[in-house]
C-alpha cells in the first residue's frame, strides 16, 4: 500500500521503473505492472529471471518490460541502466534489494528517480551509521544478519543525494525516499 499511496500523491499514471534484485513472485513492482510505461527488472539469478519472464509473457505480453540476468555491482550499474533508459526518460520508481551492496549501488547511482525504495538492515539499530564493506562479489547467505546498511547510513546518503525519508514498511525491511522537488507533497520523517 505504501507504493500505491506515494504514486497517488504524486499523480503517477504511466510508470517507468527499475527493480534491482527481485523474486518472481514477490517484488516491489509487481502490483503496478498494469500501469507501466517502461520497466526493467535486473537480478543475478537465472532461475528468477526465467520465471519472471514467463509470467510477464503470459500476463503482460504487450508491456515494455525487460528482465535481465545480470549480477549488479557499483561499476556496472549505470551502464546497464543507460543501455535501457535514455537520459531523457525520467525514472519514476527505483527499487534496490540486493541483500548486501545496496548502499554502494545507491551511492554510485547517476540517475535521479522520483521515488527510491531500498532495503535496509533493521538489526543494525536506529542510531548506528554503518554498512557492510563493499564486496563486488558479495552474496547474502539465507538467514544471516550480515548484510546491507543501517537506516541511518541510508538516510544520510539520501540527504546528500537530494532525497528525503517519507516511509518505512511495517516489516522493517524497506525504506522509501522522495526526490527533493516532490518533498512538499509528503511529511518528511
């Protein structure tokens, strides 16, 4: 409901999105695919990519949605995005959920989407500004608490990049930021 609420507040009708890290049955973009103008899913798992491609082929065969099997790191992030979206195309929604280097992807991001949803590590607490050290080949081990960045670290980075915190999901997994030019439509946390 958070994403739908944000879209309604900024009156998005046709959406350009990028989702980095996803599961084919559960991701941040799945509920608004019917409103998509153009979209890009990226994940390092061939299995997830093949499953999502087959689902999109059945339910959204005429949508301009690309699904890439690519292991994303801070050095290839912008090149991959620029291969699919031109500099004239505005990105409305970006989701980063790679279970590890999320902070470093956000830090190196050269585009300025309207909304950014990024996974954070709740277990670091609310008063610690930290992230795991950057490791280009980092792969999260299921069940491990060693991953990602603290909420404080992401909020500090977001502020430096011109974004403002507007929401946290109730599962303490995702944080939502809005670009500065749209902040007047929201209560800033």
